[in-house]
């Protein structure tokens, strides 16, 4: 009697406890997890938004910065396979919290190089608190004027560069390791304890955050790069650069501090969530409550069965599942198509900002704003449209593949003109353009008497619309200043050869084709939307073409292959291709550092050509999938009804049923 009363009053007490304790509410967990995923994506996405700035600050090649951007995938890939094994054995919220703390630590470590290195130094024409040197033409001066760019390679300089890279690579490895448990454990936790009606809604919220997150990261980069890098070390009056100057370096480190702090705050609640919480119950339904309790008991029994599987058996079982799925032609081809698309996105996310800066003479801040406000939301629209079409028209697997083929074909047609829509390389005296004879590396005869250092870099735009590497290379002897900022340079021997009067303004001449920016952005956005429409159908092809018991393993294999074949090598491949288009390197300690000038036509053709190549690869894979599914469907229909093979029947069902009807 007593036990019966206790049992009947338990749900009421549970509801009261649930109202008082937010850590027993799955809705509060979804809110916390959405905030954590957004913060985590801010840390990982912010590096891509500031990659060109970090290159300029520390003299990195695009290949090195690409390797840095992809290094977080190393730690992630090594550990992600075991998540499906340990997922049922650990306290998932606490593991998520520990992973978030590692991500936060990685974010703080990424900003550390700013604090362990000295202030940013650059060639200048006006003496400052850091140096009384000048890069003007000084005919009477010694051959080496002691300019900042011409200083020797001190031992501490080389050591400092190695320390910076070591810290950043360690931070990226920690970022990858810390991110391993966050999404898989969070999704499984929500699916276990949310009601059947609400679980898709909660997971949809999380997936939308993963799409929005990179866009927010680029917008954060746009805001932070407006500030000067040494905003904490110098006053505003001492900064002689504007954000349009090619030597400008924004406060790249500030965004990492903001994002890492958000991750640290988001990690705290996870240490208060229980290992298991009451299953969410749909209001006012006793049968729903009973059903949820049954589901929870089934879940626990399945969890115990998985726990009985030893680690050695798990490791032995994994290769068999891997080979079984890789032998499945549809699964393999769809994954290869996604590898091509992911490699395209890897290059787009890592170097599109740099491409826009160089091609259209944009500031890093404005380039990030375009990516965050146009390209990434466009991709999100494509994903939503693809999912909506699947739901509205109840398409079959063959129609899913046809939808992928159509989306990629239209994407190719829209993306092809981008190869020819760009700006030529600006005319740079002694580098890409020369009217007079050159004597020595980048040294013009008209400025030979100035004894200019080879490493000088302070671009100016002459009144003849020719760009010069520095005032010294243009033979300028006078600088006119106003409130510590340069107005113009006069008495430039290389700009006017018919007498005095040649002048120049500070900064680059630019590429002079800003009118092409709008059509380029529109076409690239439309191409992104069309390519993204294949995202949801391709996932449906994977989930519906494999055996149900292999579904979780297959998804894990899919993401592992995407990391190994696309996200890890992709940025390095793009960075290496970009480096081959450089025509003037900055030199640090007798090694190539950051690139100062690119061949814009070559840059455009190789960067966008790689993207077009991967799009063609994805298109061909989807075409092959369509042909396989069409052949299977025709074979299934040709089987005599009186002699229906069970396998043929199963095949017919898989190729004709809609994805929605099979969920």
C-alpha cells in the first residue's frame, strides 16, 4: 500500500524538482549546448577569418598557414573513432565540460604569441618611438641605412618565430582534442532524454547553430581587425598606418580572447548536469509517460549490451564494418562526392578572405564581412532548401541522387565565369612593370643612387599610376606630414624624369576593378547555394543505402574520411597552390616569409580552378550514383512477380521508397 502511494506520487515530485532544478531539464541542456557549439565554432572559425593577418604579422607562407588551419583535425581524427565506444561508459556532460575547457585553453593559447613577442615593426618614413630611421631616398647616406626591414637576422628573432609557430600548433591540436566529445556526446544525450516529438526540433536547432557559427566568426573577425594589432602597447597617435595600408595588421588576437572567454563560461553548466536525467514527457499524456519510461529502460539495456563489448572486440569489429561499407558502391561514391565538396569548402573558408583582399584590393575587415554576411548565409539557405524539397515532394533515393546531380550541374555553370571575373596584377615598378632598365633585384636605375635596401616595403602610388615598393625605390626625398600621418611624397626622381615635381601618395594603387566585386560576390553566393542543396540529399543517400545496424558506424566512418581526405590536406593544398603564384617574397632570416605581391591572374586561376576541379569531381560521383540506382531500380522492376527474390524485393523498396517514408 505504502509502496503504491509512493510510486503514484513520484511523477508529481519529479515535476516539482524539474521546475526548481534547471539541470534536470533537457531544454536547458539544449540551450547550453547551442551556446557552447556557437562558442566553439567562434574559436575554430576565427582563425580562418584572420589567417591573412597572422601571415603578415609573423611572416608565414600560405602553405604554413594552411597547415596551421588544418592541424586541429589531427587531434580530432585520432580520437573521434573511439567516441562511439566510450560514449555509453562515461559521464557525458562532464566529458563535454572538460572538452570545452580544452577548447577555451586552446583559444587563449592562440592569442599568446601577441604577448610574448615585441611590437609590430614596419618600414616608415616618419621617425617614431621605436626607430628614428626613415625609408626616404638619402643619396648622401651610407649604403645600408639601418631601416627596420634591413636589419640582420638576430638569433632571438629566429627563436621567436619558432616559438610562435610551436604555440599555435599546440593550440590547434588542443582545439581538435577538446572538440571531440562536444557534438557527438551532446547529440546522443539530447536524443536519449528528449521526447520523440521534440528531439528532431532540438537537433535541428543545434545543426542550425553549426551553420551560423562560422558566419558569426567571420563577422567577429571583421570587427576585431579594424583595431590596430598593438592597441594595448601604443597610443592611437603613434600609429602611422590606416586599415587600407597593405602593411596594416589588425588586432587578430583580440577575437581569440573573446571567443575563448565565451567557451569558458559555456563550459561551467556541464559539470552540474546529471549522468542521466528524467526522460522528457509530452504534457498531459499518461500513455506518453509510460512509453517514455519503456524507451528509457530499453535504452539502458542497449547501453549495457554495448558496455559488455570489450575494447579489443570493438577494435576488431570496426575494420569489418569499415570494409563492408566501403564495398557498398553508393556509400563509397557519395562519401567521395562529399570529400570533394568538403575540400572545396576548406579552401573557401581558409583563403577566400585573402583572395578577396588581393584580387579586389579590399581590407581584411571588409573581406570578412562579405564572407560572414553573404557567402555563409547563402550556404545555409541552400541546405534548408534541399531539406524542404525532400520533405515536400517525398522523393526516392534515385530522385535524391538526381537532385544532387542537378544542383552540382547548375553550380558548375554558375561558377565557371568566376575564373575570368577578376583583376589584373597592379603595375609595380621593378616587380611587374619596368620602363627603365633595372640594375640588381627590384632596383631601378633612376633610384640607384638612393642605395635602397632590398627588403624595404612601404608601398606608394605614384602620380603616374605606377606602384613602388617604397619611397626610396621611387627616389622620393621629401615627405609631407600632418598630425604624424603621411600626406604625400615629393621630389621623386623615378616618377618624373622631365624635371622635379613627381609625387606619390602613401599606400597601394590597388587593382582598379572594384566594379567587378559585386558580380563576383553574387555569382559565388549563387554557386554556394546551388552546391549546398545537395547536402541533405547526400546524407539521405548514405543513411538509406546501408544496413540499419551499421548506421552509426557508417556516419562515424563518413566524418573520419572527410577529415582525413578533405579537411586535413585541403587547406595545405590550397596554400601550396597560392604560394606558387607569388612574385615577391618578404625575406626573414634568409627564408621566404609572407608574400608581398601575387600574380593576380595566376592566383585567380589556380585558387578558383582548384575549387572548380573539386566541384567537377563531386558532380561525376553523383552522376555515377544516379546511374547505379537507376540500373538497380530497373533490375528490380524486371524481376517476375512470381519469382521475387527477397534481395530484389529489398532493393526495389530501397530505391523506390521515399526517405521520409523510411524514417
